[in-house]
């Protein structure tokens, strides 16, 4: 049954010709496998095929990672957006003649 598969350290491979000629056998192989199978065309990777339960589990993992990434981004944004009182922004600057002026007075000049 699995003679049509080329065992590999990566994905198992099968030629597109074998898939066309022996689809039922190929389908059984994919459904029995716990990992995707690569279909080759002219010796090069053409498609990756997997059973629906594997695909759905893969999507769930990706969605979980996406959710975690969004949380991390929000936490980083929250840390970066901490406010600093206005007085502290210029506390070490020599403001000279403007030292005793309010913001409103500075804006109205």
C-alpha cells in the first residue's frame, strides 16, 4: 500500500502521476498518516496534502500563536505608552526667562 510513497527525512513524497493513477490508495495513505504528504511534479514539490483533522489542528495552533502575539504586542505598547508628567519632561532644562511662565502664557506669545 505505501509503496507509492518515497520515504524521506522531511515529508514523505509521491509523484503526481501515482496520485492520478492510484488516487484511492493515495487517499488512504494520507488519511492514515499523522503528517502531510508532498506531491511532486517532474521531481519538484508541487503540493502538500494532509487530512482535514491535521489541517484543522494546524490552524488552531496558528490561531493560538496569533492570539499570544497580539497579547505580547499589547503588553509592549502598554509599557511604551507610560505617561510622564509635563514638569518632569523639562525639569533638567535651563528655561531662562521662560522658567516661571505657564504653558498658556508660552502659547499666547
